[in-house]
C-alpha cells in the first residue's frame, strides 16, 4: 500500500457557523480503513394499560453521526506522514523527530475538542476526504494505547471518534420544509400564484388570505408581484 502521496483525511476547524473563519487543521496519519454512518429516528411510545401494542409518536430525527477509528503510530513503520506538518494556523505542530503518539493525540484534541474562548465553545469542524464533506462537531473520543517503550511512552494508539452532524439553522429549515399550519412559513410568489391559493397550500383552507394580506400589508391581493416573499403566520 503506497502511503506517500495518498490524499489524507483532513479535519478543519472553524470558529463560525458559516465555516469561513478557519482556525486550525489536522491531517490524519493514516486514512481509516472503514467508517460508519449512523441514522436515527426517535419516537415516543404510548401504550395503554392492558393493550397488546403501542402507538409510536414521532419525536425527532437525530443528526447523522460519523464514527471513525484513527491509527497513531510512532514506531518508525510509517516513514513519511505528509508533505506538511499535522498542525497549522497557529496551533501546535509535532516536534521534529517526535516519537510519542501522545503529542499527536493532544493535537487532535486541541483542534477538534479544545474550548475556543472567542466563541465560548468547541469549534465547528469540516471532515474532508475524497468526496466526503461533513460539517460536524466532535462529541466523543476514546483513545486506546497499544504499544509502549520500556519507560511507558506510548508508541501506538487508536482513537475512536464520534462526529455529529452540524446544520446551520437556515439549511435545517430549508431541508425540513415543514408544511404544518401551526408553524411560520415564508414563500416566494411564483407566476400564477394568488393569495387565496397560497393560503390554501399552507393552511389547507383559503379563508385565511385576508389575514395574510393584512400581516404583509398587501393592498391588492389579486395582483401579487412575482418574486415577492409572503409571510404566513401560524394559525391559532
């Protein structure tokens, strides 16, 4: 297996939810052999006494979770790690000739789990590897040390990392595209749209169009301007 020149997975840290303010980056020593992508839907179970079944009421969809296991090895088996240092952008880089995996693990923890005083929390992360681009936060890391020097210095370790998907509010709302009439909606007027028709789509009844017109200060609801955004408040 040719390790030299093989594109490595990068974990890039940002201090903003727009993923523009880059503050650090970590390049893995070896690409993981496998990873798991977890999907989970949560339900609330309701079962009456004496019944043989239960009703499952939708609660929420949990964010996707990616689980990786990274190998750290300072035995000398891996002669070349990368063309550039593991750490960058002002965060600590491994010392020349580093033979202690603890320093590498500390780097990963600092970049991915370290408290950022500027934003009063850990950083937002972007995993990039081939076609994989995953916005997330590192929620958990379990380190297992496997090989040691006689003095106890660790030479090899694995880190099981759990990354939970992060979605900006704008993206989350856009993807959910909730249609429930008891939620706020904003719609853009398209050719052929009328206020009664748009109200029917949102509320299931066109009778609310006068209230929508009042909220949006629309005087002529029969002639809506294409491209205008209409605010549909929740009905009570």
